[in-house]
């Protein structure tokens, strides 16, 4: 009985330690597309924020992830 409880505690502890790592692992995708832009030149900056109080961020210093994509045919993906 004690061995089963100890084993369960170890497994739960490992799960709690590894869970944040597993949830931030690469494997998730987010696709954003913007249509009907005024120009076919230039770039669009996409910024993803994950904490309260980080928006607005006009200088892009508090973002979680940022991606810059060229505009082509009045569209950016």
C-alpha cells in the first residue's frame, strides 16, 4: 500500500513538473491571413501577446512572438 502511494506521488510530481514543458512544446500552429490591403508593397507585422498589460506595445518590445511578412497581391499570410 505504501509503495503504491509513493509511486503515485512520484508520477503526479513528474507530471506537474513536465506539464508546462509539454504545453509549450512546438506542435501548435497559428495561421493568420490579411486580405484587401491597400498596397502590394511593404510588410505586415504580426505580434502575439500572452500576458495582461502588454498591449498596447507600439515599439514591439513586450510581444510573445513576432513575425514580419511581405505583402503580395494586396495580401499577407
